[in-house]
C-alpha cells in the first residue's frame, strides 16, 4: 500500500460540500488500488479570517510544503473582500509553490447535454493550459485618490521570458503526448501531422488527436505584453515541427470556443485569458460545476494543488445541492499526478457512466439529486466499467 499525504483545505461555501464528495471517491478507489490517503485538514477560510484576522497562519505554507498534494475546495465568502481571501490563501499557494501551470481539461460527456448545438460527446475534448503565477495577476499597481474626482486605479501585467517559455513548453509537450484522463496509456496519434485538412477556420476535430496547439493572444491592439507572448510561442513551437498550431485573438477565440469547440486540443493562455476561457469552456461542456483543475508544479519541488474550477458559490451554499463532478474529477487529476493513472481513469469513467445513464444529476444540470446522492451514484459506478 502506498500512503499519500494530502493537505486538505475545504475552504468556504460549497467547497465544504464538494470536498467530502471527492474524498469519498478517493477512499473507495484507493481501496481498490492499494492507495491509502492520509489527510491533514486545515480550516483556512474566510471564517478563519473573520475569527482570527488571517486566512491562514503566518507559517501556513511551511505546514503544507511537504505534503504529496494539496486538495482545495474553494475560498470566498460574502462579507470578506475577494482580494483578502484570494491574496491571503489561494494566490500565495499557487505562486510560492511555483504551480505555474493550471491545467483545465474539458470534455463533453455522453448524457450531459451541452448548451451548444453541435458540441458532441467524444468530440469535444481539450485542455486549457493556463499560466498560473504571473501575467495580468500581479501585485503591482494601486488605487489613488479614493472618492475624489481624480480617482484612478492602475494594474501592471508582468510577463517574463522564463515564465512564458516554461508554460508554453508544457503545453507543447502535452500536445505531443496527450492522452485523455480516461485512458491509462498515451494515445497514439490517429493521423500523421501531415494528414491534417484545414476547415474554413483552420482546424477540424481530427486535429485534436493530431497534436494541435492554440495560443490565446491579443496582439492586434495596443497591449504590449501579447506581442512578446507571441514571439515566445513562435520560437518554442518552431522546436516542435510535428505539431500544428494557431494563434487566435482572445475575442475571436471565445467565439470559436462556442461555435466549434471540437476543433481544439491544447489551448495555451495567460493567467487572465485562461481564467475566462476555462469558465467559458466549462459552460460549453455543460456547466461550471463539472470542470476540474490542477495547479501543477512540474518540477515537483513543491506540492501541486488540486481544486475545481468553480468557486464557493455563496448563492447555493449550505443547501447540499452543489454539483460534485468538478471536485471528483479534480480528485482523478490528483490521482494521475500522484502516479495512479488506472485509479484516475476509473474515477473519470465512473463520472461518465453516471452521466451516460441520464438518471441522477444535480439541479444545475436540470436534475433533483443532492450532492450526496450524486456522489453515491459515482461510488456505485467505480470499477464497473
Ligand atoms: P462561482 O463559481 O462560485 O459561482 C458562479 C455560479 O456557478 C453560481 O451561480 C454558482 O451557484 C454556480 N456554481 C458554481 N459551482 C457550482 C457547482 N459545483 N454546482 C452547482 N452550481 C455551481 O463563482 P463566483 O460567483 O464568481 O464567485 C463566488 C466566490 O468564489 C467569490 O468569493 C470568488 O472570489 C470565489 N472563487 C473562488 C475560487 C477558488 O477558490 N478557486 C474560484 C472562483 C471563485
Ligand atoms: C479560478 C478563480 C481564481 C482565479 C480567482 C478566485 C482568483 O477564478 O481559480 O479560476 O482567477 O484564478
Ligand atoms: Mn476562474
């Protein structure tokens, strides 16, 4: 038996409801695969901030730096400004643990209807590779003259050659060897790179398995950072002649994500662009409650953090109706990262099986199931296909 030590941060709102769902699945699949989980739970949250004046203790990061992984629900609560909850917990973990890749896979499941006409199960299957420690999310900036006529706010974006290069390289390597989380082995390319036939948009669904990268940019305007991003993307993609790649302006890319989601394979994006694209992509796949995320430290010198894409959803918190798919799928990503790809595949297949049966689903997906009954259905399906 392998024991994995997990730092658990349920956080706020529905974070506290979906984390137990993910743990139940982890424990069940762990038993089947000889993996034991040891959880250290931390109450770091807005509730802690209101009681003790800080989201986490001063030595918080030291307390979790030796864990095998961090599993987080969500943070954010009414009454605590988001800049407090985020800069006090989430962002420091991502940055100081050098989790510079935020990996956000998207797929349309059989049985879960996409609001997008033509978004078909099995065809829409891509991943957003979001830069996670720099870019538009910087501390540099400020507000002045609050309440006066000359009031202003300034925000600096920070793009470094090293930071963009490592992110883009991760995306390119992923596109070369991409397998789906539902598969235990890397999938071989269904077509040689040369066999690609461009559609009118410059892409087709077949490119998805052919090694295809899309860079999200905005270099047609007066933004200084994005031409720099584009130069690095061009340099790095030149080192991968077998890959096809495009760059798309973020505005047009957003439209194409809705109009033709099947054409995408790996999308590399800056921090803010990747944030927006990942909620949009989640909606294309059926809803933001289903999307998973891995904040990866590829060098593995600090733990990676696993958290669903969605937030604490104060509007539905406490009612037991949060969709646990995002958190459960996130747990599968953690299993994969920890070296248990078969267990990871079993979890993702269990989610797929429950959805394909078209019976149990939470209210955000048009059903009446609670978080617990949905989770039970996933537990029942683990190992059945
Ligand atoms: P949100 O993701 O919390 O909610 C957006 C909408 O989606 C809401 O209507 C919500 O009910 C719904 N939703 C989200 N997840 C769902 C699920 N699992 N099941 C069913 N419905 C779901 O985003 P928001 O409203 O922008 O932010 C709310 C708070 O969460 C803010 O404080 C924000 O800063 C924080 N937040 C935290 C994280 C994080 O910790 N990683 C991520 C995003 C937002
Ligand atoms: C996410 C969230 C965070 C982000 C917020 C809460 C800071 O939206 O994880 O996608 O923008 O990174
Ligand atoms: Mn987001």
